[in-house]
C-alpha cells in the first residue's frame, strides 16, 4: 500500500492573502509538524512509500518531508497550479493513483489520532471512506451519505433521503481499479477546463459511476481529529484535539 498526501495549498481560509505564513502541513503541535506526524505514522504502519503533492513554498515542505522520510520514502510531485482548485493537485498525483498498489489518500492539514490510519489500513473494505457521525455545522464539512449500509453520495452540498450522514475527515483507501478511475476522472476535469473544482467533486463522480457496494466505510465517531481550515480550527486543534491524542503518534522531535 502506498500513500498520497496533498500538501500544495496556500491556506487562504486560515491566513487570508498573507503569503508569509507557513504551509499548513508545517504547522507544529507539541514540537512536531503535521507532515512529520503523517510520515512517521505511515512508516510505522508499513506503508511502502508516499507521493507528496506540493506547491506553495514547496522547498520548505520537501525539506521537512526529506528529514522525516529519509531513504527515498517520500517522493515529491510539484503542482505549479496550486492556486487553482484541489482537483489539480489530485490530478498531479494521477500516475501515483495508477501505480497498481492500494492507495491511502490523505489531506495534509488534519491533526488526528493514529487509529484513523490504522482503521483504514486494516479495513476489510478495499475502497473505504472514514465517517464521523458528529457532523460539523455549516456548509463547509464534507458529508458522506449512507443508504443500505453503503456510501451513496458525497460532498459539501448534498441533499436526499439517507439512513446516515456523517463527516469525512479527508482520508480514504482505494484499490487499484478504482484509484485508476479516479485518476481518469481528474483528467476529465482538468482537460475539460474545470481546474477550479475541489477534488471532492471528482470523488463523487466516481462514487456515482460504480455499482452500489463498491465503497465501504469505517465509523470513527469519538476519535479525535480536526481539519485545520480556519483560525478557530487551529485554536481547537491546540486546545482540544492535541491533549486528547495521548501521545499516540510519533514522538516529538527537537
């Protein structure tokens, strides 16, 4: 299994238009960057390697990845169009999606308990979302919608009759045929002039195109995690989420 981490964005919702701020993947908690946490956990879990999509201040991100990964564990992929939609970053990783291995897909701006990754790696669902039944307020959370025990819809603005709606933390697992279909879908978006779209739209299109039951999910309700998009998220990460991690993660590095 190989991992893909998207870490190209500017973080405009967190910082505004201030390009002097660090990439979100380099935010530090208890002395350790988010990126180092991801990489060290992935190594601990036996992941074979990481494709890291970078853009904004790429040299700083790659330097941190190299320090954490060593021995070629992390391969950088540069997205020069990092100010466009996130689907362009996923498209930048299209060859990694087609590598023929199972894929563990991750957003870089999430602070979480390592059991989230453990659940995905160990899941019996080859194609697997994570789902938190405690959905955040407003239009920003990405929602995963379940009917008949299976994911049937996905996105921020989703309407319909579902058995369960939960929030998606930004991590999923894919088997090679579905990862390849996702790569094809990103090419459709970027080649069709839809580079401003979020990558969630491409995932939703793949979910709708495959037979019911192709995707499963793991319920991680109660597990500490937060995606850091806004200043209030950063404050909650430091004051609420970090104390709940209980040292279950890589040890802080000096």
